[in-house]
């Protein structure tokens, strides 16, 4: 019978991992804030295409889209590289983490797995989305609606939206637990906040997609 795999825990010998953790926190928090702002800006189409066009026009006139867009892309990639340190890519690691999750039967371990799985989807679809939008400026409600109505973009948004919202809600909860603002005493409250966040953001996102799907693109 083969020997069971050994997982040796080694104490870090430099401050590198602490810096990487800190940067991971900062990039994660910055992306969380961006995603909430992005959700509200895109949802402005619910107030009418003219409102979305006016907001997009303002952001473009101030250069925020042209400059901020690539910066968000960079932030997104840095965050991916930093978090990839923790993702079990090797089969042996995947088997170990799966066994641990089944053994522990702890909600937070399953949440972590859901966050890793959603991260991989968000990485691929998110990059495709950002590239297409930024390569086709200016942003207008009509152009966005045409894109959302075109297959396979409809499918992309229907998959990307729940994956992003799941990732963001779990990310918010895990940031709170890890950095102490959701203490063990406040854990039930943290779980409720996470669920509420998921439901509200998903509802706003779905309504936005529905509006794009029904908007005339003539
Ligand atoms: C680089 C900055 C970004 C810009 C300028 C941008 C812009 C837009 C625009 C204009 C739309 C409307 C649909 C369309 O035109 O295709 C949209 C929708 C959407 N975007 Fe982005 N986006 C950016 C980054 C991201 C990122 C990083 C994500 C997540 C990984 C994301 C996720 C979504 C989702 C899920 C929708 C669907 C609409 C919703 O339900 O909110 N976007 N975005």
C-alpha cells in the first residue's frame, strides 16, 4: 500500500507572505468597492437609458473609464495572482482539501471552496467582458443592450453575474472573519449580512440584465 501523502507545515522565513496577504486584502477590498459602484452605475439603466448614457458620458469625459478601466483590469490580475498562491491546483492537494472539507463539515470550508470555484469562472468571463467593453468605447445603453441580447453574450452574463455576486458576498464575509471585524460573537450576524448582500446584489443585477434584454436597440 502506498504511503499516505505528508503535508509539512513550514514557518515562513521572510515577511513576504505577510505582505502578500496584506496586498491580497487591499486588492480584494478595492475590487469589492469597485463591484458595488459598478453594479449601481450599470443599474442606472433601470432609471432609463438616458440616465446611463449621461453617467457613462460623465465618466468618459473625466477620463475615468479610459484610465480606470485598465487600472481595474490590472488590479483584477494582481488579485488573481496573489490568491492563486492558495488555490490547490495539483490533484493531490485537491484530493486533500476535498477530504478535509468532507471531514470538517464546516460551512466556512465549503464557502472557501465555492469562492475558489467561482474565482476561476469570474477570471475567464470577467477578462472577456472587460476587454470587450473597453475595446468598444464609448459606453452607451443601446450598445450594452445589443451586446447582452447577442448570443453567446447573454449566456456569459447569466453565468458571470451569479458567480461574481457569490464571490463578492463570500469575499466580504471572509475578509471580515479573517481581519477581525466579524468576531466569533458576531459570526451569525456576518452570515446574515453575507446572505442579504448576495440576494440584494443578485436581484439588482438580474433586473439590470432583464432591462438590457428588453431594451430596444434600434
Ligand atoms: C473595467 C471596468 C469595467 C467596465 C467599464 C464595465 C462596464 C460594464 C458595462 C457597460 C456593462 C453593461 C453590459 C455591457 O455593456 O456589456 C457591464 C455589465 C456587467 N459587468 Fe462590467 N465592467 C467592468 C468590469 C467588470 C468586472 C471586473 C466584472 C466582474 C468580474 C464585471 C461584471 C459585470 C456583470 C456581471 C455585468 C452584468 C450586468 C449586471 O448585472 O450588473 N464588470 N459592465
